[in-house]
C-alpha cells in the first residue's frame, strides 16, 4: 500500500472515531504512521487429489491440485523505523493474529504499542487458525469450536480482565471467544519449515509467542538460529522433548530424551522434568538467543509450572530469564494478559527488554 493510501486510510479511521462511539476509539499506544502494509503466505504446499464431483466451477480434466500447510503473514511497516529488527508475533492456541490487534473492550492491542514504538511488525495466523484455512488433513475438521464457558477458569482470577469473567455471555468474553478456532494446528515439522521460510524472507527478527504458540518460537530458533535475535515467550508452552530440535550430542532416531522428575524448590511450584546431569544434551541453537519468559501472577494455567520451561531451556544451554509481572509492579493479570486493562504496561516492559538486548 502506498504512503498516500495509508494516510487516507488512517484519516478515515480518525473521522470514524470522531463520528462514532468512543467505546472503540483506542489510541492509548500513541500515534502510528506507516510506510507500507500488506500480507503474504509462507508454507504453501501442493498435492494431487482425486477429482471431486462436487468441485462445481473448479472441476476440470486431469489431476487436481490441493493446497495445504499455508500460513498467513500480515505486516505493518512504520514510517520511521527505530529498531534494527522487526517483530514476528505468534498467537496462542485457538487464537489468531487479531489477539495482538486490540482488546475485547476496544482499546489498543500490543500491535499498536509495538508500531508506536517504531518497530516493523509481522503477525501470523498459524495453519488452521484465522486466515490460514483449516484442512481436514490436519485432523481437526470434526472438532466443534470451544464454548465460551471453557474460558472461565482461565479468566476468572484476572482482576485486570475488562469485563465479567464469570459470565460466559459477557460481551468481553464473547469478543474473546469469537476468534477461537477448534484447533489443533499442523505438525511441528511443517511449522518449523514455515517459520524458516518466513525468517528467510524478512531477515533477522525478534519472535514473540504466547501460550500454545510457544513451540513455534522454539522451532523457529532451531531452524534459523542466526536469524532469531531474541525470543519473548509469554506463558509459552514448552514441550521440548516432543519437538524436532537439534540436540548435541545428537539424539539417535527413535530415542526419547531422558528426563527425571526434579522436586519443586518453592511452595506453589510444580516439580519439573529435567535432564539427568549424567546424560545432559544441549540445544546449541539457543546458546546466543536471549529469551524473556513472562509469567502473570494470577494465571491458573502456568503459574505452578512455567519455571520448568525456563529451567529446561537453561539446562540445555539457553539464556532464558523469567519475568514475573508482579516483580515489575504489574499485578492482576491472567493468561490472556494481552487483553487486560493494563496491557500497555506489559507492552512497555517487553519493549524495554527488547531495547536492552538490541544493543
């Protein structure tokens, strides 16, 4: 999109905000000016499929070709770039890139804060989520969308949630659930290839992941360790033992990584599955990639065990640091902290850390 079209588009939005309801005015992040925006796809694969009698106008003679595995990538590039590396935003399970674009009550999302701070930003819809079409070959075609009530346990303890988290019909809850996909996503090998292609296309970047999007960050780092300059892992799922990662010494084909249960050292923490010291393997790709692990104090899903993800990564030679939000004066947040009333405070904490590791 040309700069002139961006200006007209932003002007139209400003007029709509003045004439319309102030409930969705936004603007908390500050002014944003773009030099370009758009989208593309990575991971577009093809396979021959039998001719379908229901193909209608798409039917034709000879072999038919189907597309699968594709991942939608949107981007917004700032008029005045202030940082050497762009950000790649990866949403969590059941979500999509819109998770970063706003909140259920119409405030600015993290995308706005990153753009206002001068970052070029790329944001993905992981395969089978958002604008990356689902496919029955992924094994999730028969699943129903998650019910709104299923989110109650995750939201209920977050006092910063912008609505009534105990009511599955509350507008804020419905706005959150409206974007949810039944999941799961595609296999890890395909995801790793997709993020490798994306990094090859956009160059070195800083990857930000949330929840079930966490493995995408680990896979991206392993695939292109020279192009992932840092990782922000927001209550990100670990699962390192089940991912196709590069271990040193190499893990023989078919052999599982050896782990043992390590007792918790503090009340309220879970025991961790870590490697035995006598048979320790490392993840060389992570040796030079700083990782910021963010944990919310009122998160029911990750509070007891998120330290295990950080401990596992550091044991394997990584350089991860756990940031507990309450230790930085940010309280009342739950797992979906990107949508909480104080989401701007968390965005500023991330930006501050990123600026430190850029130097």
